[in-house]
C-alpha cells in the first residue's frame, strides 16, 4: 500500500514539473491543461493547491483574464486557510481587476495584502492604473473608500490643472495636509532651470518720461520712480550677497501700443524676469510676450487672478482675489458662526470675483448673505450711513392698539381734545439695519475708504458686528486709528503685511534715508519703495537659488521668506497665498489664531 501511494505521488510530482516547465517556456495553453489534470484529482496537498495557483496564472497569460479570476476565487473558497499564498492570490486578483477597469475591487484586494515584500509591486500597480482615471468624481469616490496617497496625488494633479480662478483650494489644501503631498511643477517646454552669473530684470512702468523740467520734477515725485528707487537699493543689497542683477527700465506709459513696440526688440528675449506693468493695456502685451517667450513676469500691484490663467510664467506679488476670499471664508466658518447673517461690499468690477467667491464659500456653510452691494469709493460714506442712520417705522401693534383704545375712551367720555396722538406718535425711530441682524461685514476691496466707512459705522453701534477684510489698505494714511480697529475687533487677511519692527525694515529705511535724504512713504494701492525693494531682494534671491525658472523650486516648498514681507507661498498657485489672520493688539498689527 505504501509503495503504491509513493509511486502515485511521484506521478503527480512529474506531472507538476512538466506543467511548470511548459509555463516557464511561455506555453500557457499546454501548461494550463497539465495543471488542470492535477487539480481535477480529489486530493488536498501542496502540489494540488499550487497546481491550481499556476493554472490560474497560465489562464491569465493565455489571455483569459476572466477564467484566471474565476480560478483564483475558487482557490480562495476551496482553501480558506491557505495563508502562505493568500497575499499572492490577492495580488493577482487585484492585478486582474485593475486591468479590467474594476478599480474598487482591485484596491480592495490590494488592501488585504499584509506582506511588506509586496509594497513596491502594490505601489507600481496603483500608480499605473490610478493614473488612467480621468474622472475627478471617480477619484473622489475612490479616495473616500481608500484613503491612499497615490489616489490623493492624482486627484491633486487633476485639481491643479484647473485655471487658478476655478481651483478648489479648500480641497487642495486638505489633500496636501492630510496626505503630506508635495506638488510638482510641470511646465511644457521647460525641462530645467538654468542658472546664470548675471540675471536680467526688466521694469516695465509708466514713468512718463519728458524732456522739460516740469515733467522731470513731476516724474521724480511719482510712485513709479519711488518704486525704482526701492529696486535700486535692492540691487545694492543683493550685490553685498554676491548676487548680480542687470536692471533695465522701460517706459510703457499707459499704452498697449507703446509696450508692444518695446517688446518687439529681440534683445528682450534675453530677460529672465519682468516686473510690471501697471495698466491693463500694457499688462495684456506683457502677458502675451511672457507666455510666448517663456519669461517669468510678476505684477507688483494687482490682485487680479485672471492674469495667471493659462500662463505658468505669470505671478502676482500680492494674493489674488480668490486667495483672499478663501482665507477670509475659512476664518468666518471657524469663528464667526454665532450670527450667520452677512453683508458684503466691494468697490468695482475688479473686486467682484473676491465678493462672489466669498459668498459662494460661506453660503455652503449655511451663512446667509443679506446684503451684497458695489459701492464706489467716492460714495463709501453710504455704508456708514446704512449702519448708523435711523428710519421711522410703525410702533408695534400692541402699543398702537393701546394708544387707539386710550383715545376711544376719551372720546366716549366726551373729552373734546380726545385726539391726543397724531400720525408721528404712532411711529418710532430705529436703525435701518436692525440690531443683531448682521453678524459680520466682509469688504472685498483694498480701497481704504470702504473699510474706514464700515469700521466707523460698526464703532457707532451698540450691537456686535465684526469686520473682515484685507490688510493691504492699512499701509495707507488712515482716517481711522489703530485704537478704533482694536476696539471693534477688526479681522484682516494678511496681504503682504510688513512688520515694521523687523530688522530688515529698519535696514531698508536707513538705506533709503542715506541714499535719498528722505523717509520712504508707504502707499495703499500704488507701488512704492517698500515694494520695489522687497521684490528686488526676494526675487533676486529666488533667481540665485533656483535659477531662471524659480517656480520649479517654489512648488517644492510651502513658503519662502520675503525681505520685508514676512513670507510668500507659491506652492499651489502663482499668487502669494500666504494670508495669515491679523488683529490689532496694543495698537499694533499682530498675527492671530482666532
């Protein structure tokens, strides 16, 4: 009996070796037939189990993936305790499911594998097949059930492919934070970032050069010249750090035609960075030139995110309208929930995207926008009037009923002067905007007069209304005091806020005073020496560190330090998305977490 069993086992072993040899020679159909002969035997031993495993693999390689999947499933059902091959069977089932487009099933099989030896193969499978998913909603659904960095990374890449105006930055920030992803910068036609001994920077501004003395005096007092003075001081600072910049200036006036003529010079294709321009016509020409010639440019004044659309070489020095709206909305949704009624004011069509996005974001969180209104700067006092003016309204019905009953009583008693109340006696004065009817006001504009009007109106009321707006207007000569801002607990989204106690700011002021025998003046909407200096030193260092296409480096880091501005964040978009929340504390602007 023993001899017979031994001979039979040798026969199975011989059949198995023959089938395995056929498999190794890629003769899959023949191998599958031989393995099937073994699995048909009513026995439970390693050779039979492995024959079933290799039969499934032979079926897969012969092109019958459905049969292979069926055979692997039968193995699982027939040998539920075959632990030593469970991981490999799950891997093959995952591979077949993913290749068949059954992503949910494939990922579930991969999640069942508990052997680290499969880690590289699992990642390779995920990378290969998740990259094929173009449906953003499908990626979101997969990520919900399978919180995996590879799925998150592909979803992030999809989200970042949107124009900056349309990006879902709330979801983008969440993906980066949750899965610790570093976005990659991919620019068509740019494979590397060349480094140079000297970088060429062109300043395109409306200097309005003139030959007469009156024009010269006027030009020297204009903001473009003060901006240039700051840039020249920045050149000196960079030279001390052995960073060499060749600065060239171009007078665009306010003309697209003039700017186009300037850009027609072939030598300008050697520029490494353009700063400016200031007006829409020249901006349009520089946007076109920048994209066509792959030259970075930074607009130093605008928050208009449309400049960035479809142009990886365009940058904003300030946060875009969209970034400011997102930052403010995040704050409101966390901390201003006691009264969810909101008023929004903005100054022009250029501010409208900020107002509209803010509304869209907070309304998702059950806030109720009761007022959204454009108020021109020369009419900004209207906002204060809305907040403090009283109007005559009917007294409540019970009081009016009592007054009428009193007069009826006098009439019935025969009193001649029974009409003791006139029409105005039935009215009372109340605020046009009723107490506690608004929780906060968002100013979607950097125009100082709008914010000043709102804050003065809030300060005059007895109820609590919070102010939320950008900090950019604080740099101007203000009509309201820091004490008043502190009193109303004003909240600001930091827009390139400068801490004037910084050593680098003191150094800049000393340089300016020594060079020009004057104290630098900070503007609110226009350029000034502060901005010129900050841009020159900050971007000069970026060119030195990362090369001509410094965005390839910027996308790998969350923030970079500014020289005067605290920090810049260009990781997710080409505007400065570093917008800390600021509050007034002891008559100074300070960062706040609540």
